[in-house]
């Protein structure tokens, strides 16, 4: 719900209040903000929705879409590494490069860190893998 409709929810305070209460995470839009950002930013990047990123930035009080994406870059890569096809991943990386004005090297560094965290989460540390073997 938050990933696909997060922009509409964030733009309408009474709807955000109702969603927060319905999810049991608070009584107003402010308590929903972290969930919206965590769910929505990776979804908007993966779908290439720059307009949605700009609207979400405005409705959540971020300075602009760039700041919104930069602050969630690790979460974006974590989601892309798990869910994205190669084409979606490549398209999202181009969007990230354009929006963040980060060098490809900097984006790769973040992606590698998220890939390492994902591998440890799924496979354990090298020591744990040796112990299992």
C-alpha cells in the first residue's frame, strides 16, 4: 500500500492520518512518514518515477528529490538487489546517477556495501559458513 500509493497518501494529510491509525503505528501523518519513505522511495526509483519522488519530497518536508534519494540510497540499493530485474536495476542506476549527481564509483560503493550485507544476511559470515561446512 505505502510503496504504490505513498505519494497520494503523503500528499493528503487526512488520508495519512487514517492510514497511520489503521496500521496502528500512530495517530497522525508524522508517525507514518518513516514507513512511507522506507517503502516508497525504493519503489519510485525502481519504477523511474521522478515526478513521484519530487512530490514525495515536497509532501514529506525534504528539500528536494535529490536529498530524499540520497538519504535513502542504501535502502534503494537493498530493495533493487532483491527485487529488480537486470533492466530495472540498470534503469534505476541511471536515474540514481542523474538525481544524486553521484559518480558511478560512489554508487557502486553503496551497492557493494548493500550486496555484502545481503549476502551476510542470507548466507552468514565467512566464519559461519566454514563452521557449517
